[in-house]
C-alpha cells in the first residue's frame, strides 16, 4: 500500500524509469510497528524470476542490503519494450495438450498467459464453485460446496449438463434431494416425512411457517452480536412445528429443537439493591462540586424473575441465511462477509434465560438525604409505624420495597426529606403474580410472554459452516469485525489495516485505541489543594497495546469562558509519574493489578477556589493517541481551623479590652497580619458574635491599631470569592482529617518498555514506597455522618 507502491512495479535500467505495469505483489509478516520494504539498492532482471514452461513461478523475492552477498550476474538487466514482450519471454502458462492441462472438472485450459495467469478458466456464462473444483451457472440451482450444503436440508446432488453452444463443455447443475421416506418441500430445499400420520382433526398440510419473532422464545433463532450483546435482525436458524413440543406452564406450542425448563417459584424472584455511590455522570466532564453537600449519589435497585431456561439442541439453517450465503458464490472479499455479519450477527444463541425484570435508579442530592431515607425505610420494614408523610400505614411491611417507599414520599408531596430525590424505573416483560417485589404494574400493551434476560451461551456463526474454505473466510471476517472494525485482517494478535484504513496522520485506524474515561475518584472528594483522578485501563486481546497515558493540567482563569487557560502542564504516566522524574505534585495512588484495572492519580499543589481542567489520552506503541477525555472542577474554598480562629478572636478581645499599650497593639497587629484571608474571616465572625457589645471588630481595630494598620489587615478580606465569603459565615465549621495512601517513587533513568500492566503493581512496589498523605477538609453546618 501507499507510500511504497513503487516497489511493486518494474524498472527500466537503461531509461531509469518505471513502467506503469505491476510485476510483483507484496506479502507481509508480523513485526514491530509498521512493516517497511528494504531499500532499492539494486535491480534484478526478469529472467531471474525463475519462471519456466512448467508454470512454477517464484512471486516473492528477497532483497539483501549487503552488497557482498549479491551475485554479480544479477546486476545485468534485460530490457523489454512492453509487458506483452516480457510475458512472452516466460513461455506458455500451461501445456493444454494432455489431461486438460491439469485443470479440474469443467474448467477450460488455456495456454495464453496474457488471458489468464492460472491457465484454467470457466466456460462463458459459468462461475467457479465455492471450493474451486468446478464451474456452474450461479443463476440456476445451488452450490453444494458453499459450506452450507447448498441450503439443502438433507441431500445436495450434482448433475453434468452439456452446454448447448459447445457439447464438449458442460455445466454442473446442483439441486436438493431427500432420503427415503422424505419428500422435497415446496421451497425446493426442506424435506418432509411422507409417512407422517395426521393427528385427529389435525392439519395434514405443509408444516406451519411462522416468523420467529412471533413465536415464544423466538430470539433464540436470530443471530447474536457478541460485541454489542444484542440480538441481530437477521434470522439464522429455522424453527419447525412438526412435533407436539410443549413445556409446563406454557399454552403455545414451541418450535422443534427447543428444550425449555421452568424455574421453581421459590427461586424465581430475586431483589438486589446496590450501595449508594457517587453518580458516574457527575464525576466526568464539567463537575460542579459542592464542598457543602459533597457528591450527589446514585443507587440501583433491581428485581429479576428468571422463569425459564431455554436451550437449542437442533439447528437447521434458515432460508434467509442460506440465501445470503448463496449470494456470495464466487465472492471472496472480506467486505461481503462483513456485510453478512452485520445482518445476522457474529454468533448464534445456544442457551438463554427468559423472565421478567424491573429496575429503578434513585438519585440523591447528598449522602445525608440518602442515609435519612434509608434509616426511615428500615424502621418501617421492621414493623414500626411509618411516618405520617409516607402514608404506608396499611401496607404490609414485608413486601414494601425501597422504591415503593421513595415513590410514596413523592406522591404524598413530602418535601422535608424527598427534596432533590429523583427516581426512574423501567420494566421488561410483565411481572408474574408469584413475585411480590415488583414495584410498578405493567401496562396492558406489554406482552405477557417472558422476555430474553440474558444469553448464557453463544457460539460463533462460522461453526455452522462445513466447507473449510468458507468457514475460514467467515471466521476471518468475524475476527476483523470484532477487533479491526471490519477494515483489516487479524494476524495472530494484531490488526493489519486495509490500505484505506489510515488517518490523516498516516497511522492505522482500523483498530481504534480504547477510550479511557477520566473521572474524579468515587472515594476521595476534592480538597482545597488536592484532587484524585482515576480511569480504567483496558486493552482488547487483539489490535492495540497501550504503553502510556498523557495527562494535561490546565488552570482556567476565566470561570465564564473555559477556553482561557493560564498555565498548562503535560505529564507522562510512565516517564514522569511512576518513574519519579517529575512527580512531587502528581503521585500514583492505585495502579492496575490482577484484581483491578483502575489507575488512580493524586494531583497536589493546587490553589483553593480555582478552576482546573484535566485532559487524558491513551498512547500506543506507535505514538498514536486515543480520543481525549476531560474533567473540569473547581477546588473547594481554603481550609480553616475554626477552633483556632475562635481562640484568636478571644485573644484579640483580651488585647483590645481595657487599656491597650503599644506592646499589646503590636501583638494584636502581628497576630492578625499572619492569619490569611480565610482565618481572618472566621476571627471577624467569632469576635462579632461574642464581643460586638464592646464594639464591632472593624472599628475596634481602627481605634486600637490605627487606620493604616487596620487597613492593611482588613484588605485581606477581599481576597476570597463571594462563594467562599458566604461559606465562612456558617455558624459551625468543623475540620476533618483523612488519610490517603500513595506510592512515592524514586527517580530511575531506566524507562520500562512494553509494560505488563497486570504486573505493574508488583513491580512498582520494588522501586516505590507506600506512604500516607494527610488531607484536610472542612464540613459546613451540622452533619450526622
């Protein structure tokens, strides 16, 4: 492919030019990075290509860069005026004088190399069979070698039919047949038992043919996309209704080949409630974090009724799938097979579970609201009297689900607790009467039949193919679709992209890098000088290898316009952070190991009440970057020690009270000048709360210290934003301290190559020391958690 196509063409040593005709084709082998041909340091005369009358052709050549190993006679080149003259020098492609030149069945042998390079062509109007053993009219009959028995249910037969225009040549006519006691169906492919007895008052006509999406458990006859975990629109397998196939509890007859087992009632209904965790959508992108209420929380509730285990033990290919394969006769391009997989999926379903499922997502404004609601619900569930607002006095506590309790608060108009709480529920199928945990009632238009809950076993589609060549092509297309976006071949454990699958930067795009989603830590909330970022490391088994991550930190000065950036820092996770080279302000807290794939990073040295944007990229071994992901967050207000601020307010009162000497004035001035803006706000607050009857803090300072000194001190009060000024007026501010573990890595010039991410945690603990970082937080107002 570009840009090395010139190596595929001939070279005129006399004129020093290249003709437009191709002489060579290129093959590629697995290697590191992009495969490059060797330099054109000499040319080889066409006579040395070892083409002889026996039609054995060496089409691949090896070029050695060491001129000593090059034979001297290879430096002499013959000149040809045209491609035809060059081909004539090779001699005939085949000897057609005996045994049809070695061509199989009804292929026609030709010796003219200019017409065909293989020497075996199909008669006019015929196409090669899938396995290449003969020629047939693709518009008449079927192809028994297509890997699917030509779409025939039992026998696929062949007959030699002479061609009218040339009786010496013939067409291979293929058609379906049936074994003894069976007759060919109306579709020309299926077989029906002749001696099948008619049931009483039954219909002895053709077997019922119903669309599979109108039958119970019909999804199991459709293809399955193993990548998106969804049922494909195309029908792969055929269901017949010849047998009386019923299951306990089901009135409808089931398609043949389905085995259905019902699940006991006591095992059907299962309830699951997750722990409340920070809302994942809140932790990414633009995060409006509030140091007052903390993270908003999200909790998931689900009830699932697994009613049936369904297994497919008889597989008959559907007419539509057989026709789709038949239409690919003679086509070997991967694109044709990929189009088939788009319609029918890359797998088919073998086993699945069916039933009913209902799920609810509950959002809380903060942890305090969630905790209060949960404690009230537990109190009611234990049999105690519910609150007046819940209106659940007459409800049996044993079947009161948590979503029902939340819904009752909303319906009763309770705003005291439920303010800011939001719940969304959805159901699949209709809840059976045996399950008392269902929250809502299904609408009448929802089908009563159980729906597909989970595919428990799926098999690749190419396992349905019996022809080895077709199976190989379909398997290659499946791997290409799963790992190379359908635009490249899977070679061992990497993707060789098609010539069209290259980006503007010249790098391959058929195997896109995983897109890491940067988010705030779900465990550690931001402090005034520190945030904890995390993302999940993932690598598909085929296609790419992530060798590094790049993290950009930007300080945004204009809060209204986040495009205005004051400073920017870009750090390499491998070269700067885990190597210890540039990590006094960026330290790993968690790295991937065998149990977890999360990377957690501590970013320190931040300024309080300041907006920062962090952007993350994954990098592969060619230097290609993934799509970016970013988080923009404003750090909380500066931390204050409220107890110490109150002590200083008492000290200032004692210094100002009564006769104030110059020494006492200087002590008060030095004390207040060293406080900083946040602590000064709290001193002012506490002084005015307790001692305003002796004079407000501001004018007492001016009286005792003088206007100039007082002005120098009070000018610090304007350094904070209006938001932080408002928070510092809270009656109660407590100081909390938490511990955060991190890895302190020593600097090493040796750069790790080809990281084994699963062993990274173990390797880092050899060169990095686990330490504990103390982080200070402020809690505003009264909290009971």
